[in-house]
C-alpha cells in the first residue's frame, strides 16, 4: 500500500484499534484474577460499558468507530481462521458415528427451531439467520462467518453477537447448578456442556466445574459442532448464489456483486483458511508450541473483535428494538440445552 494512502488509513483506524487492544488487555487481566469469567465475555461486557458510559460513549461512537468496526469485522475473521487449529478430525471421529449423528442433529434442529421461532416473532430474515447460526454452532465466530457469506452489514451482527454472548454467560452459572439435580455424571455433564453452550471459552468455563474428565469430552463435542461451521456456511453461500442468479436473470440484482461485477465466492477466503487449519491440525503438522501460540493469538483476536462489536451496542436502543430478539435468544438457549441434554444421555452410557 503506498505511503500516502497508508497514513490516512492508519490515522482513521488507529484510535479504535488501540482502544480495542487496550480493552482486551484489561479483559485478560480480569480473567487472570477471576478465571471463572471467560475473557471473551469480559471483552463484550467492556465494549457494552464503553458504549453506554457518557465519558466513553462519545469516543466509541465518534473518532474510534472506524477502528472498532475494523476490529469487529476483520480481526474476527482472522480469529476464525486460527480457530481451525483447535479442531482435530481424529478427535472428532473418535466420538463414534452415533455421537456424530447426535451432535449434528442437535445443531440442525436447534438451527431450524431458532430460525422458525425468530420468523414467528417477526424478526427480519437476516437477524433470524444470524441468531440461529450463533446459537446452534459456535457463537460470535459463526455469526461472523455467516454474515460474510450472506454479505450482511457489519452493524447487523452487533445484536446477535451480544445475545449469544450473554446467553452463553448465563449457561456458565446455570448449568453447573443443574448437574446434581439431573443426576449427571461428570462425563455426561461434559457432553451436555459441549453440545449446548455456544462459545469455546464458555464451554471450558462451564465444564471445568465438574473436573478434567468433563472438560475433556466437552471440548471435543464442542469442536465437533465447530466443524459444522464450514458446511453450513457453504450451504448458505450456495443458497445465496442461487438467489443472485435468479435475480440477475431478471435484471434486478446488483446489490451483492463485487466492484468488478462478479458475485462474491460461495465460501469466503477466511472459511477456506479455517478448513486449511483444521487439515494442518488433523495431520499433526503443527508442533505443540505452535498450537499454544496460535491459541493465544486467536483468543486475543476474538476478544479484540468482540470488544469492537460490543462497543456498538446502545442499551437504550437494545431495550426499544431488541425485545423480540431477546425472547428468541432465550427460547433458542432453552431449545439447544434440552436437545444437548438428551444427546448427552444417549452418548454417555
């Protein structure tokens, strides 16, 4: 990039990116003191605070906004790519075909059920799609991927990300309280957590309350859900391409074309990168040190992105416009928790 064009861009994005990085550092510092609270949740919470406290609201809505939006969009995609290094197909296949079918069923039924509930409560189609994707697969990462595939505006992802993060945080407190009343073993509780909690960090925070055996199976079950991100995103991309082709044949679809007149790819480049990282991890081509570094970088990227997204949420606007969305989120949370519990009883005998 030429120097003359680089400097104005740096000046425009710098304040928001620096603010996001600083907030991420604070989130990880608080997480170090209170390990039960995931850093990702703290990042969103700090973003929400920054958007609604008078002293910082002007900054997040003004000079820092371009950089915060950059973090929420592009750093999110980079984090999704590195998320693939956490997924080993060997571990996933080690669950057995019955477990794989059950987990896939939980994802698909919760996706369809959430989307149907959202449309029943008259949420816009794109909002319904994003909420269904985030709650059924892997939280904010899945929302970011689906938004890219469907060319959904960045600002339209803010509310779904806030809802999926808040409900995932709710699961951290509620699910451990239900372990003994539901007579769940540690392994079964871990399977339930992995099948029903949204973000990977939230899964770890919830499952570790029942010990290492619960945590081990929870992570594998959760990452099996993460694998489904690619085929669901691809399916959405194919559907979008079909719609584009039909509209173009009628001469009325220029909205979703790239600047050179071509339609966007069915699967965005960062999803391809995610699949490539899954392949590298599955082939065991990345040393343990590399995996640890990548995991740390991925956490920083996602936390920075989530702060950027959270900083766009105005509580007053959320109260006035998000009532139905909150009902959909709670309904989806209960749906996937119920489905995941049933799957856990079948998987762990």
